C-alpha cells in the first residue's frame, strides 16, 4: 500500500549532524520524496508486505535456526546463501528490512533525495541499496552493518542539482541516548556514483552494564545527508529504528562471554516429526501442544499425567505471536527450578503405564515443557506432559535443545522462546552431538571470567592538505584477544574553524582511511577502538587544511537544454549574459556567474562591476553570483564579477555586452588613415530610421579600402551603438561573408578601427583575425584605441 507521510524540512535532533543550511530538500530512507501544491515535503512509502507488519515487530520466520560451529564474528563482507535468501525475500524489501534470525538483519530498499527550489521539487535521485547487519558472540559486544548501493536514477537525467558526483554521507547512529552504546564516529562520505564500489561497513559497540548478565538494549538507525552539486546540504530525515540486545552472560562458554543479537525476532526451537533422530520427542511435544487432547492412532488421547480438567500447556510457536505470557523461559541446569521440575516429573512418570513408558525397552521419561524452563513440571500455573521415549532419541533432542540455547543466545529467565514442531523434513544435517564442554552450562563453561586486556590504538602521524579533498590517515588498532577490535573515526574542529564545518571519512570503521573536511583550518581526527569489555581507547592526529579559492573557470559553452524542469548551469563560468549579447537600453540584463568551491562550508560574497560607474555587492548562493542590472545608455560594457570566499580566496571573470538605443542618434565618417598596410580610405553612415526597433539599423553601410588590396564592404548591419560621449561602434557581415566590427571616436582628430574575422571561427572576433588595424587592443569600445585619422572626420549625431 502507498503511505504518504508529511515530514518537516528539518533533521531529527538525534541525527542532527550537520544542520541544514536552508530548507532546500532532504534525504529519506523510508520512501520516495514528494512535494504537494503548497510546497510541503512528504514521503511516499510503499509497504510491500501484505497488510503492513505487526506493531513493533520486525520478525519474519526464517524456518531454520542459525547453526554455529564456533563463536560468530562478522565477516569481511556479506556472503553466503543465507544472505541472498534474506535479501531476495519480500520481507526485506521495505523501509524496515527483515530480521532473518537473531544474528542477521537485511534490507533491499532504496534511498531517495530531492532538492527543493522556490517550493518546487527540482531535482531527485533514488538509489537502490543492499544492507546486511551481523550480530556476534565472540566476546565482543557489538554489531556490524554493511551497505552497498545499486542502481541510481537521477531526475533530471544529466543536469539536476543532484548528480552522480554529488556527495552522500552515511553512518549508523545509536538513538535515544542509549547508555553504553559507543558510536561517536563521523560519516563516511563518497560521491553517489561510488557507493556501489564494494561494501562499506560501520560497527556499534556496547559496553557491559550492571545487573544480571549485563544486559543492554540499544536502538540504531541509518543516518545520512547529501551535499548536492551546488554545495547545498540536503539533511537526512529520521530513518527506521532497529533494535539490538547485548549481554555478557557466562554460561555459553568463555569464548562467547559477550554478544549482541537482533531480538526483534520470535525465538523458537524446531523439531521435525519426520526426523527419526528426534521424532518421538517431536510427536510428544506436538501432542502436548494440542491439548486438551491430541489424536493417537486416530483416537482422541490425553497426555500424562491425566486429569479431569483440560490442560493448557505453553510454548507453542504461532507465527506472528510473541505474547510472552505463553512463552517458555530458560532456567539454569541443576538449579532449584530444574531440580523441582525433576522431582515433579519423576512422580508423574511413575504413574505412566508400561505400555507408554518401559525402562526395560531402553526408554526414558521425556517431559514438556522442558526441565530447564520456568514453566516445567513444578510450575503451579501451567500443566505439563510426560511420556516414555527411546533414550537415544531423548538424548539427541536434549543435545539439540542445548545447542539451540547457545545458537539463539537464550538467556536465563529473560528470554521467552517457543517450540515449533514441523511436519516437513529437517533442514540441514544437524547431528546429535553434545555441546562442547567449554560451551556448556556451568560448571563446564562457567567460572571466573578470563582477564581481558584493552585494545591499543594509534591514529598515525599528523597530516595536511586542502579543504574538500581527501587526505590519507594511517591509523591502526589491535586487541590481544580478538586481534582486530571495532574502530571508529571522529573529528573535532579547532577553535579557529568556522561554525558548521564537518569532516567525513572514506571508511569511518577502518584504521587506514582518508578524511575530507568542508572547510579549512585545524581539525583533530580521533581513532577509537573498543572491544565491548573494556572502556574504549583513543588516539588523535592533527589535520591541517588550507583554503582553496573559488574558481569560475573559463566561459562555458552553452548547450541547448533538453531536460525538464529548468536546471542549473552544469559548468563554472559566466552563463548569462552571453559574450557580445545585445540588449536594448532600459531592458534588464541578468547576470549568472557560476563558480566551483571544494569547501562546502564556505560562504561567498560577489561583487559585480557593471562598467557604467556602478557596482553591486551581494551574497553568492548555489555556487552562483546572480544579479540583474539595467543600462540607461548605449555602449559596450565589460561586466566584471569577482567572487570571494570567507577565507579571502577569490576569482574574477568578465563578459562584454552590447547595449543599443534606436533613439540615441547615428554616425557618419569619411577620411583617410595611415595603417601598417598602407593608406586606408573609409566611409560609413549607419543609422536607425524612424520606427526602427533594432537591434539592426535599417540604413547605412561601411566601406574601407587599403592600398595593399584590403577591401571591407558591409552587406548587412547587426547593431549600432552611439554613446553619450560620442563613441561609435557597429557590427555586421561583409559582402564576402565575413564578420566585422567597427569602432570610431568623434574627436579632433577623429579615430577609426575595424576588425574582420571568418564567421566560421565564431559570431564575434577572437584570435586570430583576418584584419585589425589596431592589433592587440580590447574589443570593448571604451578601450578599443581606434587609430587617428590623417584626413577627414568622424561625427556622432546624438
């Protein structure tokens, strides 16, 4: 079903690094971002599971308990058939993912991000991802979460604010102020297109707490944000919460003293009536769970001890039902409850007729609920069942129960579990061997805990580099017991760093990695190592970063836009106005100068000199200096725009525009001048006629001849400029298909310059040109330096 959730454009306080710069969009882990007609951002969540899911329960039955031959340690990366089975399941494909069993969680979903401009959703990305989390019971209290991206879809396709080169920053975070949950590292940052390059991992470590078994429960969630291609932060919306339970119980063996599991799953022991090794016990439990009676040889039959009232025996597994009132709860072997259960069982077994219990035939008396549960035979609140079964079968089933306790990490008293009797053949080839002595309950696995030494950590040497660029860190950590402890990097800005600066790591859970920060200055990078037993240890390195100035770059080539909606410029440079663009006096001229900036935390000031005696100072936004100006008089204006960051780094670019006015007058000239190519003769008379709107004047021409055979005759005119200070410029096409621009000053004497170039080289003169009688001078009318006439005059009629 589709679920539309209205969400505010801000980040949860628990996940508030970094703060949003402005209400500019968001990143969602729970569904596709949408925006309504009022500009309100929302999330469209597609819950693919029929009927949603049970409240506060992320369980889906994997139909098999996880087998373990040794303590579980997270792998180098997710692999194996159980990973694909989990990820391929429908239950993994929503915003909550799937708890596959108490040792693994997975999700196959997508993140969604959108950039909002002026109340419109202007750019989006959706990126598929796989995530797998592993618990562990190798004396380290922690979980490790892996993430790998898949297909990403961008809209608009190539020119949006969010692009494959935009930066995605992610980590997992402890939520709700969980006591003892160690996670203070920074985000891992990569370009969106690089998150599919192998698995990225993060770890959470849980410190032991006071109380029985040192139990702690923590909540974690993905925490991310995007800095789009215009250095605007799209903050992460609150993600789905996931639960873990950690303990340091000492009755699973010395090598398993310390573990974390995913307890949002219904723990259940499984026996199959088709497994000959345990079939008799399975049928007995199946019959007990069917009370008030079950069928035996097709006839109703009541379990032993028989009684007049109906029995209600707990512990039956029902998919989706986790009512702890009907669960079984483990108690210590050979403890008071176990011994009391044994006594009650023995009294009941003594009353079973030989037809159902005969020790001479190698039978033992099997009881359900088990003697190792609170709900066993001595519990006055529940009924129980006893029946004779073969000793070998009873022993095999008992060993399976012990392995189950170990493999599902069932704690004394606090863990409610169930028994699932299956009619299908058993999965795998689990044998009947006993739990190894060093993993058995006390005294075999008990005793004082071994001395556990803390890890050692070294952050490596101090480093330096540039803001926005990754700088290598050479950290390392080791642990005497586990070899490699959980490690995490964090950062602290120095006192001189601008507020809001953040750092990210190429892999925040690896000692040897690299760091990039959004501003210059001195930062402290801290590497922390934890083993879940001892307090974490840390070491720090200093990171010194230099400012990098913003850069406008060369003038971009403007390509026709084929994407909707209207998108931002895709390269640095002046995008508006175009070089030599023509405007009428009194019409607005829009400036759009785009710059690059590696320091995403930098702010920018733009200063535009409009070349008419005025300038504008304003803030840059979206890596763009954007302003509008109106020229009152005709002229050729070189607009200079300088961008300066808050650390004084600067860059400057300019663009020249043409401003004409049909009512500003006309120009005439006739005369001679001495050029490097010989005596030249010129004549021109361009003029706007009444009712001409321009920019092309409908009257006049240019004639220019040099003794060395240079002839320039105009075939058409494009525009005419006559300034208030008697300067003239006009541009057009020659009779032989080339472009020309002519400059003239009305003075004593007058002055003239003409530039001719092939139109195949562009719409305005560049380098080289075919002819220029004042080579190397500016093409701006004010600095064109036309050559003085030897004879004749130039007249501006204004």
